[in-house]
């Protein structure tokens, strides 16, 4: 298989995820867990350009993957159960998200799991299509 030049959009998305790593680690609430949580993202960033050059994906698929990794990095800053979405909702919209929806616990981990499934649909279907065509 030949190598392809990566579109600028994809390089930018890889760069954005790379930039999110030190920002997520900076002032982490649980520093001993930082490498455990951010290590897989760092590994993904390191292999992204060579893999995408050899096995190209659409900009949409790369954006889906980058979006999930950015959500993960955000969660890694505090840990999933302590992400401050409640405070953000009050500061931005003046409402309590937990109270509005009747939540009794932080729901950010569930949001990220839902987003993983939603954001994985496009890249997985593209990869499957490429695998079927090349067989």
C-alpha cells in the first residue's frame, strides 16, 4: 500500500490532540493516574501521522476520533466522575444540569461512553469498507 500525504485538516486535528495532552496533565487532580490516563492518547498521537498516511481516512472520521480523544483528555484532567460540568452549566447558562435532569451523580462518564459509540460509527464503518474492498 502506498503512502499518502495527510490533509492539513487532519494534521491540525492531530496537533490539537497533541496540545491537549500537556494541558490535561497540567494541574491534574490525581497526578499518579495522569500517565495511565494520557499514555494511550500520547501513543495514538505518535502513530497517527504514519498510520493515516498509510491507511487514509476521511476528515470526518479523523475529526470523530480527535473529538473522542479530546473528551477523554478533558476527563483525564479531573477523572471522569469529577469533571466540573455542573459548575460550567451554572456559569454559562445559569442552570444546574444535575437538578434540571434529576441526576444524583456526575454523569460525564456516561456522556463520554455514549459519545464513544456515536463517534466510532463513522471511522469503524470506513475501516470496515476499506478492509472489505481490499480483500
